[in-house]
């Protein structure tokens, strides 16, 4: 009688452990899908915006850089193109755009002001806002 009770207890514990392992496995398996569902809800509403102007000033471009950071911020988990600008940017000095700001860094990567198109994008690694042609 005691042997049967001990055997029942061992079998019960084994069944409980197997069930717990299956439940934990299911949670790990579907956790990635749940993360994507939760994080992309705020990201789904973002779209790349396109602006065209005869002339872009340095202050206008700085504003677009700041707005890109405001759209994405440090909690954004993917690279994203915020703006595409088309127009004359010859009066802009790329060195004046670069620098450290609150929480992010601006990089003028391969930014040639003689080319009338620029892309402003957020890069997740390093929390950078990049302007380039």
C-alpha cells in the first residue's frame, strides 16, 4: 500500500513537470509573436513623409531631424526613414547639423548639399538620426 502511494506521488510529479515544461515551451514559442504584436502597434501608424521645397534652410533641416527623433525615440526598435526632402540645400553646412542632442546623435553621413534629395532616418543601433543623400 505504501509502495503504491509513493509510486502514485512520483508519477503525479512527473506528469506535473511534463505539463509545466510544455506550458513553458509554448510561452517561449509564442512570446516572439506577442512581442511583435505589441511593439508594432505604435509603429504601424508611422509613414515616411515626403517634402518638396525650392530651398531648405539649415534650421528647417534641424527641425526635421528633431521631429524624426520625436517620432521614433529611444524605445523604437527598428530602423525607419522619417523624411525624404527634395529641394535646394546648397546653403546648408553638414558640419552644423551633426552633434549630440538629448538622447540621440545626428550624423550627416555622405550628405552632399549639391544633391537636391536628402533622406532623414532613425537608426536603432546607437539611437542615431542620420541625414544622407
